[in-house]
C-alpha cells in the first residue's frame, strides 16, 4: 500500500476560512494515485473535511498536478456518472473546474450541475480523462473517516471506488457474491494492447475472478472463418485509490465491501 500523507489532527487543506472548524479528532490526508495513459477511475476514499459527510467533487482531487487550459479539449477533465447521467468538467488555465456538458443515453445535453454541488459518498468513483502529457499523478484529498465502506451494486453499470488499500477481488472477506455472478463483468483501467478501450475485462470463471481476453488469431480448420477463443489468466490487485466499473447483468442487487470492517 502506498503511504498516506496525513496533515495532522484537526488540520484541513480544504478549509478556506479560519472561522470554519473541524472536530479535533479529525485527520486529513493526501493520497497520490498514478494515472493511466488515458482514463483512470478514481475512488472516493475520503469524506468532507468539515462534516465527515459526502465530499464535493471539486474538493476530492487536487488540481496542483493536473493540466489546465481555457480550451476544453486541451485540459484534463473529471467525469461523473450519476443517476444515468454523465457530467463533464474541465480544468481551465486558472486551475478552476468548469462545467462542460452532460451526456444522457449517448446524446449531449446541457451543462451539468455546478461541480461543488456534486456530493459523493465513500466508495463511489469518478474518472479522470488525462489530456496533458505531463499529468502523471492525481492527488486525492479529504478527511479520513471511520465510516465503514459499503457499496450497493445494482443491475446495470456501477462505478465502484476502492479504498486506501490495494484490492484483491478474490480475497474480499466481507462480500458474498450473488449466485449468478458469472453473468457479471468488472472493467479495470489498464494500459495494454489487449485492453479494449483502455479497460481489462474480468469475469467470474471457475469459482474466482479472472481476466478474460479474446484470441482472434487463426481460422476454423478447413475454412476462412475467423477463430475466436476465450483466454483466461490470473488477475492482480486493483491499486489503492482507484476504482472500476461493475456491470451487473443479473436481476438483483447486492452489497459490496472492499475490505473487512
């Protein structure tokens, strides 16, 4: 696990006014997350500095290591998926997040809700679209919370955030996978020629999560029909501070807990 930089008890880099006070037992931390070449799913491992409640999106990721530009296509972006709506924000030259657009069912719509009004619970996730070549690390910041992380996985697409620990899906002690888990998919950011769209696909295969790739080399003997074959391999851990997509193809919901509470 990477080291967490803890500022101290009762300190908060998110607090802009000296008149705002925190619980004296609160500890606030910074946590660096290495970025993939394109998109990286970032977890929400912290709570709001002052309230210990849901954290606003603009308070979650430090802008100090990111690339800003007044041209949206040249700036790093944060993307939030919530209630079926994709909300896009770009970082301008003054290092301020600007609402760009929303996308619903593949169609662009109006500018999204102001970024400081987008409140995210522990265990949620967003993703960062890295535009700048010099952007290599995202720094997560917020309040360390003792609140147990529990995430409801519902039918359809779910963005799931890891905690401040590396996550091994095959040793998650507090999660009971549903009986029809074999229908589901986990999509994890990966810089790989075999990762479609920058994501590796994990499936529950032979009693555990494994990486699934398709080998399209060769043809069916005696024909010119392309031969496609499933290839299964072991998975590693999902890095601390990152997240992943969980595609729930079953009809029921279940509770996911990244670590033992």
